[in-house]
C-alpha cells in the first residue's frame, strides 16, 4: 500500500545533510562540552558554531540570548514559568498574563497549572472571525500588573499568521508609559517559513523547534532578549548560561543549527513549491461531490497548512478512512488528535459543528501532486 504523509505540521523527516552533520558527534567527537581537555573543547566548539549560525539567522545581539532546550514544550515552559516565578517569588507581585485561547497546549496547560497554583491572573483572548488575534484587544486588556503577553506566531491547526510586529508595537507604546515592563513571548514552532528576525518581530522571547524543520527531535531553543528576567526551571550546573542545566545534546544542537540553516537558505524555493501544491490541492476540492469549506485564511497563513471542513463526514471518520488508504492527516495538534477530540482552535473560530468535521492537511518540501491526486481519488470514493 502507498504511504502518503500530509502531516508535516506534526513533525518532519530529518534531512540527510542534517544526519551527516550530526554523525561525528555521536562517536568520534563525543566529548562533554564542559570538559577542559581536547575532547570537551571540540564539542564546545561545535555548540559555539551552531549557536553562532542561529544567532545570525534570528538576528539576535548576543550568543547568550539563545538557550537550547529539549523541545518547544520545554521552551514555552521556561519562557512562561521563568518570568512568572521571577515576579511572583522575587518581586512579590501576582502577575497578570495575556494569552490567546488558540495557543498550543504547551502554552495553555502551563498557564492552567499556574492558575491552579494561584500564581497568576490571566486574560484569554478569543480569535476574531478570520482566526486572528486583534492586536488592539491585546492593548485594551493590559492591566497594571500585566507582565507577560504570549501569542503564537503561526497557528498550529489553521496556519494563521498572527500580527506579531503589530502586537509588539502596541505593547511598546504602553511600556514607554510605565515602570514595570511588559514582556512579549511568541511560540514560533510552526513559523519556520516566515521571517524569524527577532528585531523585526519585536519579541523578548521566542520558541523554535527542530523537528518541525527537518531537524532531529529532542532539541529546541528559547530566544531570551538580554535583560529579560527569567528564573530557571531546571537547576544544576552552569550549562546554557545557567538558564538550563544538563550536559548539552551536542549532536542534536549541531543538527538543529544545520536544519535551520538549510531551511533559511531554501525558504523561497520551499515557499514556491508549497504555494503550487496548496493551489493544486484547493482546485482539486472542486472535484468532490460536496462543497468543502476552507478554515485556513488563505491570504494570511503559512503555505504549509490547509484546514478544511467536510460537511457530511466527521474528522474521525475521515481520518480513519484515509489511514486505511495509507494517507496520514490530522484533525489538529498531534497530542489532541491522539485523544480524538475535535479541534479546539476550529471550535473557537467556527463553532462546535465545524470543529467536529474538519481536517488539517499540512505539506512539506517533498509533497507531490501525484500524492494529492491519490488523496482525492480516495476522498471521492468515500464522500
Ligand atoms: C505551535 C507549537 N508549539 C509547541 C509545540 C510543541 O512541540 P514539541 O511537542 O516538539 O515540544 C508544537 C507542536 O506541535 C506546536 O505546533
């Protein structure tokens, strides 16, 4: 049976070039970067070079603004808990936080835990009809004790690109008028094809993940702008500028930097390919016997995504059928779809009925038109 993958938002296959770059650091160059001898220094050099590459791509001012972690989930935990713990425990302020209701669970669950512990006040912003978070509403909801705003860059289910520079501008306007700064974090785990220049975006904290960009699993980063107060959540030795202890995963860091370098160099090429694939896919929907509605805002979304509503079939029916035909798709973020729950993002934008009958297709650099043809032949039979 054919095996076709339309779930590149869940994860991506690692590139050959990435594996090749990583290989020496598993065996021959296996040193611990904290060791003073040659083996250690060789490993440390690999980390330094990787961090330097990433610094240039993200346009950060300092190497120490890039903190390697194990996952986007960990980066989000460090960003939010790090700031909240600092204000709650050291400054004795109960912080207020503004977040959207359509963040990834690695943001929403961190916040829910902090609420349960009584450490924060939270305002949840609902998306507008176009699935955008209104920047003005961020500003309007700022309170005296607001310390952190966290809004994702690209939505993991719809692909919507949020207005990060605009939100940043409004926060900075408020910051100019007050003593206690409001920090701005964005989860950019799905934004590898967008502009990742932290200065253009105007963020203080940014999460990026390796396995979404053809790098290895088990490695991610948090950009932490100089001066951002953060308490570490993993204590130990002094790795990662004392913000995240534990011997560095040298091969994974090397692989992550290589993957980011490749995707940055090939961004235009990949975007062109995805544009063509998404256009072709959309045309094909017209061949189906029922009218499919598009949940993804086409004019303002990552080209990787297409979230569609199928009026006569549930997400589960569609997913199970397609799986039986060797086609991998998803109804939402990977962890949520494992639980077989309807997409909470589609729910918040379009309501219950639509959330139960929608599917997320996500494309990659290797997606082919023939794969789209095969999918539609299957869909035509099923619907
Ligand atoms: C926007 C976003 N943030 C965070 C994550 C979590 O990534 P990981 O499971 O690799 O920690 C994902 C994964 O789907 C995501 O899409």
